């Protein structure tokens, strides 16, 4: 199924897929019915909740990093290696999860991934040192990416091209909302019951949600007839895959800094206590929530007038330019100013990421979209994996300033590359 508007048809996005698209066309009427069903908003709500839990389970470690480092006797380099263990599994499984979702649909895969990552999160509470902590986070990283490939598939199954950016914005907002509520939840539980309780409680919440998902969610009728996965040789021949892999590797490295290092930065550089972290740093992730929803809403509104690709770039280019302001953060001596700038930039990044994610549905046939998104997610995790080692070493030897100087360049450079390879062709093809 093409996800392009009529104004996009002049741009050659993907070559025809013999056999695959024919198989899809038989379910076109069923998918149009799904796109009109009011159930799609219930499912969007479930995807939101799944992403909230996904990020709570991921962020609990980041919030408690300093406390756990002291208790488990971990250095900054050790902590960086724990982050790398998570990202290594995340990188490998993102591609594999995309293939599984393309093959089996969103219902069973999302339910299984949700249950597995919840158990892995709870197991973090039993960690006694570096190895056990890294093992539990590796297991978490193996299951968590399935949330995003399944969510993208569900969004493509139940929402039309105009609403998809809103649906993607909703579940992307769930991730940052989860990061926001993880701060007071983890800090509060750790303060009252000890840090291990934070992992036990959040893991139990996820397991309960897995049961709710399986009870309520259904794939569209067309999905119940399983079709063969698109061959890898066909997927790899698609235009634009390379540039999407490269640009997401670059820009998602910044987001991984926000996730795994920003709380630690505020504690190290500004002396915030765990209690203060719980009452202030949630603001950063609420701003990211706003960016997710606002970025999807704005581009969705622009699609009828500009076409899908041009609408995405109208939002993405300005926010990418704003990310250069990261270089100012190490020079801000006020806690309030640092939180304000980081929050504004988190908003900008999530507006970028929402549109970059939905661009996968714009550029590729539905039969392979989640496979492509899985590849992009793996590239994203690879960027985080590399930068985790560099950041941990830099902090221990040179402090945080070089980290911010390097990260501030990534979004502007990625935007220029993406515009050169994709956006300018869209304009030349009649959208501009």
C-alpha cells in the first residue's frame, strides 16, 4: 500500500514489488475499513501506555545511576559499559524484531516483547555487581525495540497517511512521558524502599500491561492471513535506506545522551540530590512529550497542502538547526537555565524524531516498513553504542564540555544530508 498523497506521486520513492504489492492489494478494502474504525484510537492509547512502560523500565537505571554506582562500586566507565550492553542487544534485536512483526503482525509480537522486557527489568533489582547488572540490561535491550516496530506496524495498519504522524507522535510521546514519570517514581521508591524496589514495581506494571494488550488488541482482518516476508535483497535495493540509517545513527546518539547521561550530568555538574532530581528533571521529558505530539500534529496538518515529504521537512529542518544550542549547556551555571535549555532541545529532538520515524511509512511499501524501521533502529542503537563508550571515557578524563561540543553538530549535519538525498528530490519532483 502506498502511503504517498497524490502530490507525492511525481517522486519515484520505491520500485514496484512484484508479487508483494499484489498480495497487499487484496486487503486494501479491509485496511480502509480499519482506518475508519473508532477502535484505532483505543489502540493508539494502548501503544501510548506500552511506550510509557518501555521508557520507565529503561530510565529507572538512569535516574538511579549515581546511587547504584555507589552501592555496586561502579566507575563511570563501568556505567558506560552497562549502557553499551543494553544498546548492543537493542541494536541486534531491532532489525530482528522488525522481521518478526512483518511476519506475525503487531498483536502477538508486542505482547511477547512487553512481557520479556518487564521480566528483565525486574531482574535488574537482583543485581549484585557489574556482570549481573549488565546481563539484566542486555536482556532488557533485547526485548524493548520490539515495542517500536510493533507500534509502527499498528499505526500503519489502523491509521491513514494523514493520521499516521499523529499516531506515531502519540506513541513517541508515550516514551518521553515514561521517561518523565520514571524520574519521580524511581527516585521516590528508592528513597522510601531502596533502589531495588523501583525495578520490582516497574517490572510488575509491565507484565500486567502485557496481559491487557493481548486481551484488547486485534490485528486487522487482512493481517490474519500471514504473507511471506519481503526478501532481504528486495529490501536492500530500496532507495533512501542508506541515508536514513546514517542520519538516525547521528541524531539518535543525542537522544541516548538525554536518556542515559543527562540526569547524571545535572547531579555531577550542578550537585542535584536524588530528591531534587525527582522534583525537577521530569520537566525535560515532558518537554520531549510536547515535541513528539506537536511535531506529528504540525506535519499532519501540512500534508494535504504540501504532500507528505515536504510537510515532514518543514518541521524537521528548523528544529535540527536549534539543536546546535547544545554547545551552550556546559557554560550555563544556573540549574534553572540548564534545565530550560535541555528541555527545549529535548522538545526539538522529539519533533525531529517523530517525523523521521513516520517518514519510513512515507517512503517504503507497507509490506517492508517495519523491517526498514528495524534496520533504522539498529543503526540508531549502534550510534548510541559507540557514543556511550566515548562519553564515559570523555567524562572521566575531560569532563562534559567536549561531549556537548560534539553532539551539537549532529542534527544540523544530518538535516543537510537528509535534505540533499531525499528532500531536494521531493521538491524537484513537483512538491516544491
